[in-house]
C-alpha cells in the first residue's frame, strides 16, 4: 500500500514538474516573440518601413527594417534636414544645428530607453548581421584574394530619399589591402559596417542636404506589449513617432 502511494506521489510530482517547465518555456517564448509596427502613414522601400514628419523649421525621416524584437537591439535610421531658420536665431547668428544621438529620446510606456552612443557600441559585442541584412546591406565574410587589386565593400547605407534631399556620394570606399577587409568574424565585420553608418555629430544647415545615421536602443525594459515613442529634437521642433509593440 505504501509503495503504491509513493509511486502515485512520484507520478504526480513528475507531472507537476513537466507542467511548470512547459509554462516557463511558453513564457520565455512569448517574451521573445514581440513584434514592432509603426503607427501612422507608412511608406515602403525594399521592405524598409519609412515614417516622415514635417514641422515649420525641419523635416525628419525615420526608417525601420525590423519586424520583431529578436535582435540584440532595436535599430532605426534617422535623417533630418533644416527647412528654415528658427526665429530664435537672430539674423546675424548661424542657423546651423548639430544632429547627434543627444537629439533623440525614446520611451516605452513613458519609461526612458537607453540610446547607445558610438562610444558605447565600441565596448559592446552586439550582433548586427540580421539588422543590416534587413536594411539590404549584405555583410558576407570577405575572401582574401591576393590577385584582387581593389576590394569594394558595401559600407555605406544610402537612406531612402523620401521628402529629404541628400547630397550625392561619389566615392565608394576602396582599400588596397585585401587583408583589411577579410574580417576574422562576420559578426565583428557587421559591427564595423554599422558603426561607420552610426549617427554621430553632423551639422545641419539651410545650405546642406539631409544628414543622418543609425541609432540603437536598448530593449531591456521592453518586456511586453505597449507603445514605443521616438522623439527627435531639431532646434525647437520636436518630431514624434509612435510604434506598437505587440504579440501576434
């Protein structure tokens, strides 16, 4: 009798343990299966989702290629252009404005999110391979070919024109040494490509075209569904973009 009860207890214990493990695995999968969708009017270019904002003194464009939050970070490409001089600037003062990551703020359900600086990413080891591919930037591991005189890598991301004007880039990136582009790891190579295109201090003026670059957000505080707000401050203009974080 005692042996029968002990066997029944063991059977129930294992059933309970399996149920707990199932619930934990399901919860982890649900947390990792978050999706992101922009609100408002969206245009598309080769799969990249594009949002525009025009205010009296500036224009801003935000590009999002990710559909899920499965990557290490949440990445946007931000471009901005001065439309007219701010009335706060006296006529004798310069209308130039420096665009950088300090001009961008992000919130998830009113909770601030960390925006990585260029220097932050130098000390991280995030995987940007999938993100760059979503932006149609291939990052193959280069093959060392001693017979090749020039090696051209797709280092520069050309943002979609949209409502902004970009000064053309005439010179691709060349290197004479094939070993310089033969990265030891594709992941490290992707980080280099990403950093070259990252948003750093860029001067906006009435005379110049749009400037911009990638920004990467920490997703550590995004645990469930909600609304993500992205703010871009250009002079006294505040451009706001909203995104739904949701499960399927």
